[in-house]
């Protein structure tokens, strides 16, 4: 499995690097000695060894010993069960604090280290069937990049991207529109519910919204899901939102630069993932919805609430599998700010490189919208996950209990940003209410978020 989102390397201390340099296998020596670092225990504890190149043999001192890994930004590593790149393998492109859930604890005997393309491209291989819209391939014969834009029941039908223009379109790998996923530097998001009879078309939303959550895909058979499959329905068509949905989503993604995220679950629609079969069915279902809509940029875990605790290990696997299938795929979640189970879940997901951010919801509950509570709670979340993995969830609806006024939200955001300049952003529940209130989030909070 691969992880497409890359996080900065938390560099090992110089003393540790010097002391452990002799433990490296000869083939692993390099001038850039810390592109990848292996740790003896989870959470980057115990002895460590670092390298700047891959190695067909990690060395007797480190064979079947690594439990966590750090990667320099822009690199990816493929781990192998046996020497000389044999047996099972696992691809990572981000720090991973715990290899246990991925089945690779004390398991590494060799590894390959490469610099990752900025768009998450994979090298095109002749005869390979690519199945997910949005996949970017690097065509080595000419050095160009191509994006899969259409699929059949047999995916890309093993076609050549330079010949089959119905399946493939030329793209770039420079972080522009050629990137099928990835996050804005600062997120100004909003939920777009499917129950509205006449919502604005997605392409007509205020420009300050740079991320839109399609709310929501729900489990087949009701909570907690019978098979793992989910279904999603278009909103009402009073202003053409349903009729133009697919075209508008792609226009928003490619022309307007917005990110479109599928939110799964919601109130009364928790899901369980007790086994890999149900998890795989869920992945297949999300892939199917993404292909149906012409491509999506990510998924929002809204499946755990109340008595439905998250099945964290399976949700890590699902998230990493979606990231593998869709390069640059964003994973998020809106936890309950006070919930210790949600905190453990988000921390585990971040440590596994399986989630990009968690966005605690400060609305629709006693005292949640109190500005002082939000400011103090966000300090705790930032301490837990790091500011770059935290987004603030606002509900702005003047006169409604447990929601903020426009000015309260602005003041709260300004205080949060002053405390945490690298906070990732904010979202609003929800876009329809924002419109009826005169766009207090889109025109009030969002411009401050994006500064």
C-alpha cells in the first residue's frame, strides 16, 4: 500500500546518526544520510539507523527489527519482507509511527528508496490495467505524464496513454492542475448536504470555498452497514445542482482549483469494519462513486459517533488503500472535540500517515460554540496532532443555540490563528445555511483563513 501525502522529516539527532552510522549495511551508505530512518520501536523510540539509498539487504543488525519509520519530504520507500526485494512489500511516502497495523512490524529485510513525483505519479507499465479515474502515470519512453480520465468495466484496458486519448489525457506533475489531489495551503471548507431541494450549483459557490464536502454517502442496509458498500445521492435540482453535478464537480476541480471530498456517514449512519472483506467492499464502493462522478479529491470519515467507535486498524488500511489507488487522495475526519476515543483515533491515523487532518466540530452541542472553549480545545488538539493536521469546524447561525454569530467566529479564528500560525484551516457547517445568513463564513471567516 502507498501513502501519497508527504510530511516533513523530523530529523534524527546528530549524535544518534554518528553513533549508529557503523551499523548500516555498505550498500546503504550515502551522503544524504537521513532520507529514511528506521526505528527499533514504535513512535520513533529505541535505536535507529538512517540511510540515503535503498539496500538489497538491510544488514544483520537491522533485519526484522524496524517498528517505525521517518522519511524526508519528497521521498518514498518500498519495504520488502526478504532480502533482494523479495516477498511481501509495502510502499510509504510519509512518516509512520507504527508498522504493526500494516503487518510490517519487525518484518523489513530490504528496501528501495526513491524521490516521489510531486503529483503522486506512478511509472506506466505496459500491459497494466489502471482502474481509478485520476491516476497519473509517468510514461518513461517520452518522459511525459498522463492522467486516466475514463474507464470501462476493465479499467484502462491496458491501453497506451500516447495512443488511447479516450482513456488518457496529457497532464503535468508540477503541483498545478495535473495534481489529482493534495490539499490547499489553508483550507476554507464547507459541507454540501444532499437533502437541500435547491442548493447552489457547486461551480457557483463563493470563490473563498476551496474545499467542498459532498454530504453524505451512507451505508447500504443502514447503520452499521450490511456489506460495507455505501450509496450517495445527488441533491435537489431546483437550481440545476443535480443535472450539472458531474460537470460542475470537474469544473470546480480543474478550473476553479477546489477540492471535492466525499463525506461518508453522518448522524445516525455510523459504520463498523470488523473484517477485511467489509473494508474491501467499502473501498470498492468509494472508488465506484469517484469514477461515477468523474473523479474526487478525497474522503471524509464521518462514520464514528455515539456508540459506534471507530475500527481504527481497518480504517487505516482503507485510507491507505484509497491513497494507493488515487494518488494525492485526501483523508479527513470531523471528530467530537471532547471525545477521548476520537482523539486516540485521530492520533493513530496521523501516525500511520493515513489521514491528512482532523477537524473537531464546535457546534450543535452544549457550550461547543463558546469561543473560550474552542480556543482552549484547539490548543489540546494541536498538541496532540500538530497544527498542520488540525482544521477548526465552525457552525455560524446567528440566534440559534450552540452556534456562533459571524463576529464570534471571526474573533475565535483570529485568536486560534494567533496561537497557532500554521493551523491548517477551517470549515463551516453548512453551505446552505451560510447562504441564507448572507455568507458569514465565505465572506467573513474564509478570507482570514486564507491570508
